[in-house]
């Protein structure tokens, strides 16, 4: 089956990322619903709205960390299925909410599921991907996040045309996500486990069979056997020289460094300001003078632009130009766009200058385009590939839970208040961080990982595993060949 099956698997698993995007984006239109605001007796910039968004992100912190607990035990595939099931419950709770406590609980449950999915989907994709297209495969996670935003925006926009007396304005958008969540929960039953997890749990024949199913093209048998051997040797070496639990990834110097990079790339993604714009863009458009439903239309267009740029980048660029350069150029360009946005808003505080309002929208659009050509797809790819197998699940859980969701929780809570009090000055908080922290770290700390297998990335960071793997690779190859000889004799039929 090879490449076609590999991409199909990645696309289906990325429904989990679609749910991430949808549930994150749906609140943009929900908080613009007059019926919703009246029903919960609040305003679009109140602390209650901040609490509704921050509880979602807070739930995601614990969901991501929970993934680190169960992923090695139950596998990547089952973890995604569990996340989808919980997401279905969260959707029902939100859509059926009749008081504030109920919608807050629904947001926490939904956030928990999205946190679990946001760390498990990229890991599953990266462990199944061929090194030459891993950027594309994992980049599909960001692509489906964008598609989720698009669908949530237009579902919300359509429901927003209902009269203000109807709760359909916000109940249907919140309920809609239950459909893809249930589809993912059931569909993952028919997809295979990651070959690396199968090999790590001593299911060698299954691991070899899945490796062939994912990558065999009719002429690369030697590559598949070499890949299997390298995976097994690296995992065996890690097992022999490490201990279970969370602390080991902080104690081993090179693992600590790799965990730091995985976490930083998530933190830096949040400090681009992309999620603040995603959550509160309707407020920003109103400040620029777009009211009377126009702000929802602009938000709908905004949410379509990013995924288009992301699709171009993951199909044509990420596996050619790599990971590091797009992030460096991206953070410079995003910072310039935010400076322009702040400057324009400072001269158009009441939104009455139409020309400046158009320019303000333009630079917000620039942020999402640049983000989609850099941090959007690269952050998930880099996080999932830079960690060694032994700490990949827990490391991804930590990086996603702390680096992404905990920081997102902070911004979700303070942003509506900051937008109200600081107005245009708020953009310069992101500018300062990007220039002083993000850019120097990207230049001096990050390594390029393009085109390397996950096991070759071990060598990039110093030693294979912990540096205790025998120097005689051919001797180890002979041992592994004995283990896999029976599997090779019973080679499955390929399509």
C-alpha cells in the first residue's frame, strides 16, 4: 500500500486535529451570539468569556498530560480513540448547557479531550511516517486544525443568521463537533498501531508487517529491513539504559535538551499571538469598525486563508527547506506584521478611519498566512520528531500540556481584559517576546531535522540512545536479523 495508505492514515487520524481546530474556533462565533450573551448574562469582553475559553485550555493541559500516562500502556491508536470518545461527551454537555456551570464543565471535558488528541495525533503520525515525507504527514495535523477553524466559523456564521431569540445560534455549532468525534472514535478501530510502539512492546511480527504496509513500494525491501533493525536497536538500547517514569527525561542531559526544544517550540507558537487572534478576532474587527455581522464574515474569510497557505507549505516546502529556517523567517515576519498592526490601531482607536481599518485587517491576515508557512505545521512536526522513543509520549505530553495549553490558558484568560484596557499596546507584548526570546533561541539552540529518520535524529543530538549502543552495528544487525527472519519468510501481500 505504501505512500497512499500512509497519507490516508495520517488524514484520518488528523480528524483529532480537526476537533482541536473546531472546538477552539467555535467560541469565536458563539461569543458573538447575542442569544448566548443574553442567556448567560454577560458581554463579549467579560471575565466570564475569558473563563469559558481558559477552562477549555485548562482542561487541555490535563488532557495532554494524561496522554503521557496512558499512551505507552495502551498505544497511540487507542489513545486517539479515547480522546475522540471524551470529545463526544464534551460536545453534548456544551450544546445542552442551561447554566454557566454546565457549559464550563462541558468546556473542561472538551478541552481535556482536545489536549489528549493534540499530543497523540502528531506522535502517531510521526511514528508512521516515512522520513522523506514526515513534514507533510505531521503537517496534516495543522492542516486539519485549520479546516476545523473554517468549518466552525461558517457553521457559526450560518447559525448566526437565526433570530436573536433562538438558542440555535450557539447550541448547534457546539453540538456539531460530536459527529466527527464519533467518527474518529469508531474509525480508529480499523487503523493499525504505530510500528514503533509494536516493536517496543515486543510484537515484532506485527511491527514488521505494519512497517511494510506503510512503506513498501515493491523495491525497497532492504530499506524496510534496515529501518526495522534501527528502530529495534535504538529502542532496546534506550530500554536497557533508562528507567520508567517522568523524571528520567529531566535527568538525562541530551533528553533534557530535546525536551526543552520540544516545549519551547510550543511556547514560541503561542507567543506569535495566533491563538489570541483566533479566539478574539471578532473583538479586534469591531475595534476596527467592522460591526453588524461584518466581523463574522471577516472572521470566516480569515479562517480560510491560513489553511490554504498551510497546504501549500506542507505539500511543496516543509520537506525541502526544513524546519529551522521557516521558523526563523516566520518569527521575523510575524513580528513586523504585529508592529504594523499595533501602529495602525494606535492611529485608528475608534475604527472610524476606513482605510486604516482595512490595513488593520490586512496585517491580521498576514499573521495567519506567515504562521501557516512556519510555526503552524513546523511546531507539531518538530515536537513529535525531536524526542526519542523512550520519552516521546511523556515528552510530547509535557511539551503540549505545558508549552502549548498552559500558555494558551493564560492568554485566553487575560486577552479580553488586555484588549479592553491596553487596546493597540497589547500587540507589542508579543513583539517584545519574539525579538528578545524567540528569535535568539531559534538561531542558536535549534537543530535541523529534515529528512532524518527518528532514530537518526538521536545521532544528531550526540549519541544513539544514551550512548551505550554497541559500536559494532553489523554485529547488532545480525542479532536482529535472527529475530525477524521468520517474519520475512511470511511476507504479507502488498497492493
